[in-house]
C-alpha cells in the first residue's frame, strides 16, 4: 500500500505522485481543472488544481478543503463579504453553499474533498496558521518511541455524515512506530518538518509548505525534531 502521496513541494520541486485529470462527481465546478492523486472509499478525493477565471455555483456539490500554494482565490458566499485566500491559508467550503469563485490571475491549490448526502453546514470556514489552538488528545504510550508530545488543535469544521473534520493542529517533537494510519488524512505543513517511515525502512521527508495525503490503513511512522504545525482533513471510513 502507498505510504503517503506528496501533492505539493514548497520549493517547486516535481513530485513522483501520479495525477489524473478528472472531476470529483458530475457537478464538480473545477471539473476541467482538477488533478486527482487519490480517490477511495468514503467518496473522498485529494489532489491539486490550477485555475484562472470566474465561476458561479448555485449549490456547492460536496465538502472541500482548499489550501492555496500560489496566487489568490476570492470566494464570496451568498450574503457574506468576499474571502481572499492566499498562500499558506485555506478554507473549507460547506456542501450546498451558494458561491462565487474568482481568480484574476493563475492560482494553484491543493485540495481534499468528500461527497455529502445532504448539506449540514453552509458557508466558508477559513483556516489560519495563527489558529486558536487548544490542548488535544495525545498518542498512546505503546506507539511512542520516546517522550509523549504536547498536542493542540483547532477544529473549525465537522460534518458527521461524511465523517469529515478539518482544522489546524500542532505538536512538540515526537517519534512514533510504523503502524496502519487510522484515518484518511490530508495535511499541509505550516511549520517544522517530519520524517515519515515505511515498513521497508525507507523515509519520506516533508517540510514547511509541503502537502501530502495518507490513506487510511497505510503503514507509516512519524519522527519530528521541532514543533510541527499543519492544516489537516481527516475522515474515518469502515475497513
């Protein structure tokens, strides 16, 4: 099984991940621009998009978290002020949201989207690096290879029907064994660096500004030597 898929490198380096041009569902507003790296159980998709122009969407067809890596994307939900999303910032778009999308010049972003049976939370939910972090659960002692870290999170969006949660998270350094990943997880690193270990001993390194996707069940370890902060999306699906 794939350990992790690199969606973007902050230094502009090419990635080995294979992308395919395809829409996410029949009503995808970014259908002509979408590049999908992973699509799997639970109707979730992750990848990247490059876009310029304007779109009007009467009802956004799915839940989507967008993190801009280049340029600016302006999103205007019905009845709300425009939200400008630039590099190192993100937003969750609620399923069913009436939305105007505009990029005056080329914008590139990474995404993690999930299907929804019916809208439960309309609107735009911004993600910021200066999140309102609060203490969160840490890892069980039996998976740690060293001291227990101090973890914090800021959960800004939850959709129970899609089992989709998004927000920001940070942690002090820690080292964890290789084990099956418990959720589908998209992550965009805001600070720090991580070494992800595979069962064969190979290591994937990621640093500030990089974006990855780890499928549920993928065997992966974690080692960080400094504070790590990230935007995240997680989804738990039935095995």
